[in-house]
C-alpha cells in the first residue's frame, strides 16, 4: 500500500511539472508573439513615415512658369528648365528670348514670372511695375564678359582700345572703313553685327562704350535679338565685327576670334578668370533674373523652381554655357532673402 501511494504521488508530481512547463511555454510564446506584433506595428509606423517623407520629396507639381527676356541669359535658363523637367515633368516652363527690355515690358505688367536680364532694371521700369502693383526682386545668376568678336579670317585685329571701339561704332565719328580706324588696316567696309535696342547687351555696350550716344546704323549694320544670327554674320565675313555675351563666343570659339580690349591697362582677353576678377574691363558684368513676388507668394511650383535652380543648377548651367558662376554662398544668401516672401 505504501508503495502504491509513493507511485501515485510520483506520477502526480510528474504530471504537475508537465502542466507547469506547458503553461510557461505558452506564456513565453504569447510574450514572443506580443513582442513580434509590437515590432511589426512599429515597423509599419516607421514605414508609413518613410513613405510620407518619400512622398514629400517626390511630390509632383503642375502649372506653368513663364520666363522671358535677355538672349544672353537664355542659355542659362534653357539648361535650367531642361533639368527641372526631369524632376517636375508636369510643370510647363515656356522660355522666350525677347531682350532684357522686352522681358521688363512683360514683367512690369505681371505677364511673366521670371524676367531674364543682362542689365539691372531701370528706374522708369520700376515705376511702371509699381503703378501696376508689381514687385520684382533681383537675382544675380552669373557673371558675363560682353565679347567683341571678329572672323577667324580677320588677320589684322587682335585688340582694340575703348576709343577705337567708339571710332567703329559711334555714328558721330563717321568711320565706315577699317583704314579709318588704323591706316595700316584694309581699305574695306566695316560690317557691324550688334544686338537690337531691346537687348540688355546693347544697353550695357551703349552705356559703358558709347556713353549713351547714337550708334551707327543703316548700310553695313545688322541689328538682331538673335545672337546666333550675329555669330553667323561675323563668322562669314573677314571685315565684320560685333558683340554679344561671352557664352555665344565660347560656344563658337572655333569659328570666331575674341578681341582683347584695352580699358586703360593694356589689352585683356575675355575668359573665366578675367571676367570674374574684373580685369576684363569695362565689359565684365553680372547677369540677372527678376522674379515676380506675387507669383512667388502664391504659386508653389514657382517656389519649387526657384529653390531648384538656386541650389546648384544655376551655377552648373552658367559654367556649362561659358559664363562664370557665383560662389555658392552668394546663391544661398539670395535664396534665404527670397524665402522670406513665402515661408
């Protein structure tokens, strides 16, 4: 009897231990399951946040950004808008080359969002904008060296003084042949190819070289807002001369010869270094675009485009097409000032 009791007690103990072990395992498994569920929920939340962040970064915008103005600035903005379309393909960016003056005629009426210019806005243009309730903010994009060029076939002009430029281009000087400028030069007509009067490049040349006096016009003079037409005209005539932004010379340097300019300290040819340090004087200048502040305040795609090109593409495009980019901090300073209008 005692042996049977001992056996029964032992059997009960074994069964009790098995039950307790099973319960413990169940609790552990449930704990692991709870931990796993919590981990999955956490991961799901994190994934949701990451997806939201990704959506913000990849947010697709739509609308139209209108740009017009300087033919000199055109190559920069052409490159910038091309790159922007890769990021925001649903934003349309029609870009027109109508000269700086033509751009300001539109921007002061509020017809465009960005007015590209190779000269600063004039006081009378600011007055028109104010009358129309338009505020335009200036953005410096790059530096340019207005380039005087002749054909590669021209073997007699290597450099010119500012006074000789006046002899060639001023109507009041009455010079029509190269021998009028230098008796050792050919007795051949001077053919002039120059930007039209709506061009900021013409305005700049008119101010610093012609001193606001009338330029020679008429026979032997071709004026055009199309810089490529000017390039072709000079290229094909050994007795032609003209001027335009450095980018157009840079893109056609195998067809044209840049003339070194003597501003009083000896002849200096235009290049990235002389344009940036100002030794290519007096023809070094900044290039601009002017943004319509109302567009900037009201249109998210205009804000996005501004931030896009000020964070690298403007500098890259300037260098690619032959201009001189600003230091990075100068772009960021300008961008910070403009963000005040919409942040």
